C-alpha cells in the first residue's frame, strides 16, 4: 500500500517535469563566413557591455568607439555600451538603459541615492553655420533651447536632404540618451525640419 503511494507520487513528478517553466536560450551563434563587419545577423546577437566593447574593437580597432557603435549596433545595444566607469562614490554603474513611454532612454540612477547629475550635459556638435544663423533669426532664443525643441518634435528630414555650406563646432546641452543615440547629422536634420516648418507657416 505504501509502495503504491510512492509510485504514484513519482509518476506525477515525472509528468510535471515534462512541462518545465524554464526556457533555454542558446548563447552560441554560428558565423555566416563573411567578414565580421558584414555579418549583421551575428552582430545583432551580441549582448552585454564587455562583449559589445570587444566586438567594436574588432570591427574598427583604431576607430572612435561611439562612432563605431552608432554605425554597427542597434539602439538597445547602444544603451548597453553607454554604461561607463563605476561611480567613485557608490561604486555602481549609474548610467543605464530604461524604457519610458515605450522609448528606450539612458538615464543616471544611483542605487544608493547619494549621487546626482544634471539632466543635461555639455556636448560639442558640428552644425551648419547657415542653419545656425537661420535658427537664430527665426526663433530668437539660445541654440540649445532650439535644439531641444527640434528634437522633441521628432520629425526627421527625408533622407538625402541636409543643409549645405561650412559647419562649425557648437557646445550644446544634451541628455544622456541624446548624446549616445544622436549623431550631429541627426541634430542638424531636426533643426532643418523646424526651420522649414516655421518658414512655411
């Protein structure tokens, strides 16, 4: 009688094990034999900051890290690369990706809540001199504010359209996400879009 109960218990255990609630995901990906920079399927599978940094060094050993990352990586991968050195106060990685309103962003968060940083940090971008002058005439406000207005509008210029003429370096204030995700051309395109909208209104 006791033996029968044990057998029934073992059977039910075996049955429950045939439907595990743990899924297994392979971390081994086969290269397609092409040059690494052309193996988009493989590049898209790489995860984790250290692995991505090693990948970027192999893709362009002498290239600028951020430029190479923007060229080859997806937005979620860029967010992982954005994690920088440990905070000297709390020892954590305070910069990292979060999702807000369905959009991936990079933000500063101290796990001990003792560190702080400004929402906007200075960044040098190279923009069209002619476009900067047009923005100044049309909006009559600092270029940093105009750029933030343009980026909030999120209306990209159709591909192939850009401002002509000489470009000059300008120091502006950008969020962490804007610094990592946007190129100088992206910012210029956003400015070009709002100037065209204002001129046509």
